[in-house]
C-alpha cells in the first residue's frame, strides 16, 4: 500500500518563503511494516476425547425454565457482507486453522499493515532520547489455536449480571457472546467487531466487551472446538429450534439430528478444517456415551437411541472463563482494565512471547485473543488511511435504527450488503491525534497526544473540528534536532496530508523556521521563530452566521466497507469542487502565542469551513499537543473568551447522535430491509 502522493510546486510570495516549501516538501514513501504470522499446532483426536477434566455438572432442570425467544431464527450459515472494498484496501484477515485430525492442515497468513506502536513518553528520560524511545515497534503476540476442554456449563448459583449495550434481554434465536470480565451477554448485532460465521450456544471462544477492554473496542477469537463442545452446541441449538417451532424436544438422534447439524454448521462452530470422511461419527457416539450421566443423557427406545443434555437449560451454555483462570490461562489477549490494576484505558503494553508473569506457561495452555491490534484509545491500529480523495469513518451498530431485530434473525439477508442506516459513525470520547487522518510516515505515541516526524514534510490532524466560536489548544516542542522543522496551525479535512500545513487553500500555519506564516504555499514574515522547549498557543475565531451548519452531516447514506474485521463508512471527496466553493468568512481570525505572549493576528477573514488542529513535521522532531483543560499558558480571557478543544468531544457526540436521529426520523417508512 503506497502512500506516496506527488505534490504540486509551491510559489512563495516573498523571499522569506523561498527557502521553505521548495526545500522542505519532500515526497517520501510511508513507513509501513508488514508482519506475517503463521501459527501451526496439531492435536490428536484422542486428546479431544480424553482431556475433559474441568467440567462441573448441574442438577437437572426443565425446559420450561428457558427464556422464550422471538419466533424467527437466523441461519447459522449467514455470512455478513458489505459493499465492495476499494482496491487500495487489503481485506485478507484470515484465521489460522491447523488440525492434523481434521484431515488437512490449513494455515492462512494474516497479512496486514500495522501502525507501529509507540511507548508513552517518559519524563525521566533525557530529552535527546525522546524520539528514539517513541520509535515504532512490533509486538509479536503468541497465539494458540487449541482451546483445552474447559468448562461448558456454569454453576447453578451463577447468574447473569447484566445484558447488552442496548439494554435488552437475551435472544436465544441469535448469536450472543458473554464477556470474560463482566459476565454480561451481548447480541451479535450490537458488537462492532465483525465476528464472521458463528452459531448460538458456542463455548470455544474468548470475548471482551468494549467496556472491559483497555482499548475501548471488543476483542474476540474463536478457538478450535473439542468433540464434546461440538455435541453440546449442536444439542443446544436443536433444543431451541424445537421450542421455536412449538414442538419442544429434549432428546435427539445422533444420526438424524446431531451429526447433520454439525456437518451443516461446521465452519461456524469450529476453526478446524472440515472432514471429508465419516470416521469422526464414531467419535461423536463415543463422546456421547462416555459422558452419559454427567454431561449427556441417553434415551433408549425401540427405533433409535436419542441423546440430550444432562442439564437442558440452554441459557447456561457458555465458556467457563473461571476455569481458564484457575488453570493459569489468564493471558487472554488484551487484558481488561481490572486485570492490570491500571485505571482508565491506558496501561502497560502487551508483552512479547517469553515476557510477563505467564512466560512459563506452555504453548498448549496459552490462550490469546487478539485478532486485531488495538490502540489504547479505542481505534484499530490496522485501519484504512484517509488518502487519494477517500476518507474513512469507523462505524458501530446504531441501537436506534429500525428493523435491527428483523435483520439479525432473518435468514433471507445472507450474502446481501448490510444496510448503511443500521450503523452510525463512531465518535471518539476524547480529542486526540487521529490515527487514520494522518500521513503514515508520522509516528504517533501511545497517548495519541505526541507524534514524531520522519524525513519529508507531512501532516496529521486531530479527531475533532470546529466550525463556529473561539477555540484554543497548545503545542509543546519536545525535541527539534538540527535540520528539522515543524508547522502548526489549523486545517480543514481536505488539506493534503502528504504536504506541509499551509500548502493549499485548506490550511493556515506558523513555521518554526524564521516564524513564517503560510497559506496556499505563500510565506510571509509573521514573528520570530520557535524551537525546542517552547510552548505555542493556537487560537481560532469563527463567527457564527446564519448559514453555519449546526449539526454535522450524517453518514448513514454512505457505503460501508469492511477492513480487518471492522466496518467503516467511505466518503469520496471532490477537491476541485470543494476548492471552488471556498468563501472568506468575514471577521474570522487566527492568533498564535509563544510562551504566553501574543504574536498578533496571523490570518484574518479565513475561508469558511470546519477546522481541525493540525501539525506538520519535517525530519526527526517531536511535538506534543495539549487540548486542555489544563494549559501551561492561558490567553487573556477578557480579550479572547475562548473554549478549550477538549470540550468538543462531548459536543460532537451529542451533535452526531442528533444528526443521525433526524435522518432516521425524516426517512421513517422509507427504510426497509431488502428481503
């Protein structure tokens, strides 16, 4: 994936600017590391049938105790599809599948371009080492595809302590996952992570909800199922299907019911390769017979032998995370907040293989669930970048959208595109440096408030923008080596990320060298320059007019694309039209401050639009951004009654939610599922 974008030549208006863009605007290839992970592990069939040692049986209960669910069911073979992905977006996110007993080894290489992870800046480090310690690094996460035969049922005293994000009760007709940390159940349709093919009542997975994950995003991985787990899942689904059809049954034939169900839903139930012979049928019978009286019940009649669950309460079927922890399986992907004792969403980095408290645990006993790499602030590290006229917005299920339940349970929608209006744009809950709205050459630190330059000039923007009012943020120059430079200021979403800020009509900046201000690649003398150790204040004032948009645009009419198990809205920009539509906003201005001293008005009557905090870096220098509320230097509020940028986070969430609700209201009766 190439992020090299040819840049137009600049035409400085003064002699002071002639040494700027011409010498500093370089075309460099983005630094993108590729990591291929091949994981292979084999396990004999005898292991699957003899190592079930962590199960606890439950007293018999009746099927009448089950929760009644809705009448329609979702086919377990449904494959969620989205609109086609542009050619520049790679979609190969395969899951390694290796099993000698399943006839054929299949090992897929997960090819992905990962953003380098950068450790947080330490105050104890010498200043000259900040850039080096903020370098990008890959962390190899040890993966194992074998899930030991952990507990299938929970104890009778264990009860559900809550439900999904949507607040609704369980629905046994659809796939539901239970969080390993909070023990809450979540509907598949309410989970942002694209899970792939699953079936209800599975036990061979590990899942963390977004409330328990340090990253703020769900983590999920399906494991290879044992024969016993396949049998329990199959019988559980058969029981629920019989209840839904109004003919409740507790016992089912091995040859007529259990084996056909497993064969028809193999890919959804297991990660192992599908068998082509029938030798495993005898293994099913041996497993059902061996565990009769503990996990299964046999009903012998004249025509056939039927099997059921020792405890037919299918609401109790789930993975036993407690047994995993007792067995030392507490290294499960990205740990929840409580697992590390760190408050908030930050915390220690993931450990490489051989590190950490579980380094001595054998390969078979390690469990890892990190199919996607996550940042500490809730955005996937593997994501599409804004480039080439396309912009991408992370999407999440919209709980207010109509027909959600019908879509979840409909089997007729398999293979069809997901309606865009069932999702909504995910609004970050804090103002940070955007991971996707930046040049890939720039390295963002873990706190997403600091970044490091690399070779040629390129740009990064913040996650939130402003369109009216007076707003302020600070930039600290942490390190600026010889020959490096930076530009700070404000830019619109259409400013080219592979150029310095101020190169086109969509950006306004203040350069470190000679204090030159830039707009449309024309530099003019503004003030003295700034260097390492300086704190710069950036203030923008955009008068509120009648035609200033009050709400952001909804993205519910944009196409959805899938990238690395997450959905994104895709929007194509017409830069030529946007440029022609620019009009000056009378009374607007941009003011810069250096160490608390006002440098005067840099720009007045700037173009109308939505402006993001933006910075450009040239060669190795390091900047940290402060969006408030605590600033090192505060401008005079009597002269500049500003608001800090951090306040835009909550405002944006409210505005975007209202915009989406207006769209749903205006289109009420028009939004229908394509059945």
